[in-house]
C-alpha cells in the first residue's frame, strides 16, 4: 500500500498558509459523538512553525495511491497548544496539539435562566439538538435572546429536525456537548440511532448537522442478486470466516448487571414522584434474576423520570459485547467505509452483530528510509435505528 500524507494550514480567514508534505509524524483521534484531537510534530528548524497562530486550522489529507481515491481530507483540527523541545545534541522539535471541530460544542454552556424556553425543552431529539446549538453557539446565542453571554460563532445550523423520540429536560447551566451526548444516548436507548457532528467547510466556516448522518454498510436486507444491502450499499462484514480479522472477542457479563430501576424525583414521603421500569427479557431468565438499583433525579414529571430510569437501565443491563481487530488491507477505511458508518461483525457461528465505527485513531510517521508508516485502531459499538 502506497500512502502519501500532507498537512494544510489555514488561517482564520480561510487562506492557506502552508502545505507540509510528508510531516515527521502526526496522530489524530476521531470520536463520533465526542471531541477528537490531534498531535503534529515538526522540526523546530522549519520556518513553517512561525505560521502557527492561535486557532488556525490544521487539515490532514491522505492519498492511498493503490486505492485510487485521490486526496481525502481525514481530519480537521484547531491549533490550541504549542510544545517546543531542545536536546543537548541540538535537535529541536515543534509540536502542535488541538481538538477537532466539535470544540465549538465543547467550549459552550447553556447560559439561559432556568425554566426558560431556551433551557427547558421537550421536543424530538434532533429538534432539541438544533435549538440548543443555535441558541448557544449559533445566530441566536445573544444576550438579546436571553443568553447570559453573547456566544455566536461562524457556524451554520443544519440537520434533520423532528427525528428520534421525544426528549425533555431542564438544562440551564449544563455543558452543551454533554447535553447533546445525553440526547444521542437517550434516542439510541429507545431504538433510534441519532448522531451529530460539527463539520469544517473551509473558509473558516463550520456546519452543525444531526440526524441519520452515516452510511448503512451492514448486510441487513442483503440482495443476493446485486450483493447490496437494503439501503443499496455494498456491505462491509468483518468475520473470522472471511479471514479479515486478527482477533474476534465476544462476552456477556451478568455479574453486576441491573435490570430493574426506580428513579426518584421531587416530593417527600408517600408524595415523592417516582418511575419504575424493568427489562423483562433479563428479569424473566430465572426466579432470582431481578437485580435492582435506585437513581435520584430533580425531575418531577413521570415522563422525565421514566427517561432517567430508561437511561440507567440501558446502561447497566447485560448485552452481548463484540470486539475485533480488523485486517485493514482486506477492507479499507476511507475507501470501503468511513468513520461513523455501520458495519456487520459475524462470529464463527454466523451470528451477526451490527456495529458503528465510533472511534478511529490514526498514527503516521516517516521511517528512516522515507517511507510512510501508518497505524490504525478502530473502536466499534452496537448500533440501532436502521435495522
């Protein structure tokens, strides 16, 4: 596999400051529904280090010449931190660190008064996401709109409103990214896969999107005549039966599972509000299978307390876990599938597990002979919503 990498630097007006060909080393971590990061190491003697000013954009590009895809933008970071080193032998290095574009979500809070329309929402999952983002980092993040600080950014709010289950909570003073993660997890718990991300568009502009963002590459609904799945895509299946994994691991741990939850809300004594739910499949496995927990909440409505209990139940009930180490020369990332996409893992008994690629760690360095050395690690989690 012949790989070529380059790094483009863009300033805060979107102009290209420099193009770094075959950088000494870099790594980037992509996190679906979270904040990724990068580290770029350069020679301290290179004049390009003078171009690193606060919040410039670091764009990583990859060209797998064997795949014939051309240049693919695999990561966009925001320069935040500098580290310089000098050894006794005179070697100098310059290291740039920073987050990805979800930094725009991570740096903001929901700065509205409690019980305001901007903090206390009950709406479809994606609608709530869009409103929170618009009101806290978008065009409506204004003191004149009730926010306690002006907080607008060069971001456009997109996405699909009206998707996912109804979500409700009082979120005044809460961390914006964490609230979006909670909404994503809640929707997933109730059977609808909802994702979100901030995309860098170039020209120092960003786009927030949420909804059904990633591609179904599972083998669900496979048409044997066309070789495509129910969504019309060529499936990606990792399995020891296909000789495209190094390891394949399965587990089901019931040792500390919780399958019955009571969430306690406001009120005292017999007037205290509560909701109680169970996972009937797990509870019915035996006469002693029920394992309980209590979670406390400030919520008072039955719907909100049920949501709290449902979240705790989803997190702690025992479900099959699958992990594997793929052979990426057999199936290629950025050609056959992308971060965030859904794939199928199949064990030796042909039992299928549908997974989302939620984490990608990429490390690149140049060998003494000048060739590019690449390491990839992938993290998957169970996916729902399109099955």
